[in-house]
C-alpha cells in the first residue's frame, strides 16, 4: 500500500519557530481575553488581507453564528446549498429559516439572477459563500440587497487572500466570515474571524464574542464565548510569515494538475474568472462520466483504493440533510445537485511532494478511457 494522500494537510512551520511564542505565553500567563498575540494577529491579518476591521474568533462556525447576531438578522435568509454544513447550521442556531437558491454552474456560487424571486417580506439577509475561494458576483448581490434593504454576510471560509480587481473580496457585503481551521489555506489549528466595515460594528462584534461584556459590569447583549486564545494567535503569527510562499507552492501544484489533465476527455477544472487574484485553495475537478469512462463516485473509490483520499466537496448538498429537506428551495437546486455529483477535490497543499502529485495524476489517468496514451505522456508507460 502506498502512503495515504489526503485532500488537505495542514501547513506546519518548524516546531522551533513556535517556541519563543510559547515562552512568552508561559512567562506572561496571559492565555486569552485579547492578549498581546491576539492584538498582534488581528492587526497583522487586517494589513495582509487589506481590510480595516477584523475580529478574531475561536472558530469559523461561532463567527458565523455571531455575525448573524451582530446584524440582528431575523426571519428568512437566502443561502446556497453548495457549501459546508456550517453555513446553514449557523442559521438554525439563530432560529432563522434558510431559503435555498441554486448556484451558477460556472462559479459554483449562488446565482444572483435567482435571488430576487426568493425574497419575501420575511427576508432580512443573504448568506452567500465564496466557494473554493472563487468570488461571488458581489456587485449583482449588493444591488439586490440595496434595493430590498437586506444585509449580506459572506461565508468567506475559503477566501483567504482573494482579491477582485486588486481589492480584497472581504470588503464586499456587510460582513465576511473566515475560518482558520486546520484544513484551510491559513490555519490557527482552529480559528476564524469576522470582517466588518466600520469601527462601531467591530465593537459590537467584540462584545458579542465575549459574553456581551462592554466593560467589567455592563453586559449589552446575550453574547457567546467566541474568543481566540493566545496559543491559537501565536500559531497564526508563525503561519503568517509563510503564507505568501505557501500560496506560490499551491499555484505550482494547481498548474501541474492542469497540464496533466489537459486534453483528457471528461475532465475539467473550475475556472477562476478574469480580474481575480485567487488563493489556489482547492483543485475542484469536474468529471463527466460518459466522456471520462467512470463516474465521480467510481473515481473517488478507485483513488481511495490507491491511497489517494480525494474529497467530494460538496456532497451531499446541505439541502439533502434531514434538517434542511423541508426548507424552501431545497429540491429546486439542479445545478448544485449536478455539481455535487460531478466534482472531486484532489490533494492540494503547499508541501505536496512532486512524486506524490505524480502518484495522484497516475492514479486518476489510469481510470480514464484510453488510459495508456495519457500515461505515456507523463512518462509512466
Ligand atoms: C470550514 C468552513 C466553515 C466552518 O469553519 P470552522 O472554522 O471549521 O468552524 C464554514 N463554512 C465553510 C464554507 C467552510 O469551508
């Protein structure tokens, strides 16, 4: 059995780089509650990402739940079924009703042309996702939000470092929510953040993540404990120094896959639109079973048998899970359904070794119709 290759693998700088940070934490005994590393990471991230106001969180899901609280969202929220369950779970945790709208089959993001018809008097917000870090049609979405007077909260868990026409994608909408989970482009083991557009909103978010405390004796809202601790922040500071180098490594891996699969019938990769500075976060490969000669699920199983643990991001759709089946729009998302049956994400992380990537390519091309001709192209026959 060859070694197991997973779809993501966390980037970890050498252990000795963390030690000075740990020594400082041990010396100061400041473990959490907005300590020096928390402050430092907040400013460093805001600067690197090109945003004005950023609040760190203990994870992305608590950040999503808090973001909806921060804007006092009520009633119905329009969202996409093509995402990780945490997107919609954050609505249920707030007692809100998800209304599912289909995706654009090119970008895998919510289709703005379908949003308007899903709006009712109870709609107060839209919760789109920049899926795979590919930007949503932020201009069209904002236009609708402005006309109807509703809020926009982006689930930007995949969108670390993504820019649209030179501007951070996190600056669109009322709020953007990030995840720094181990599987993401930038990680603090577990972690997250909310990006907002003004100081007053940041203040409210910071109260909410600390039980609602505005000062020692004043509680202004039924807040939660969403604080990032000093250990997480220190992990983030060490990561941060590597992130641009890691992004370049991802780009090279992405391009190598593209070269290997070029001209193979039935394989295509999600296209990143013009004007986007992307983060190379995933390699979402679309498999057309007739042309390729095997279905996506066959490919998934056969790769697994070879030690390549690719992932079906996102399958099943959120709207297929029992708690969402009855929601408005749950059974009307044909493009999302198709994507969930055709896409497989291949191993994609900065330290993926060239020989291992060759192994993934070989394992996949072996499954293709006329496999021998492709394998000879990569020098495997
Ligand atoms: C990872 C992820 C989340 C959840 O973030 P956590 O930090 O793991 O809680 C939410 N939405 C999407 C789209 C994600 O990929």
